C-alpha cells in the first residue's frame, strides 16, 4: 500500500490498519486523465498507419 502526500503522516498508520483489517474498506484508484491533445496526436498517427480504417 502506498500513501501519497495528501494523507497526513499521523493518519497513515490508521489508514493502513483499516485497509488490512476492515473487510468493508474500499480501495480507490486515481488515474491521471491525459489532456485531449496528448491522446489525439497518437490516435491520428495510428489511423494514418491503418489507412483510415475504423
């Protein structure tokens, strides 16, 4: 389990204990969302390689 800077140091132990011991504890993943231009350029390149097929 990894804690990021948004979890205060004095709260991390309790959080880790809860994760290990509480069957109802849920895990949340935060994934970065790329901006549209970052995704569009490679997508257009792939479409070009595929001859514009869908």
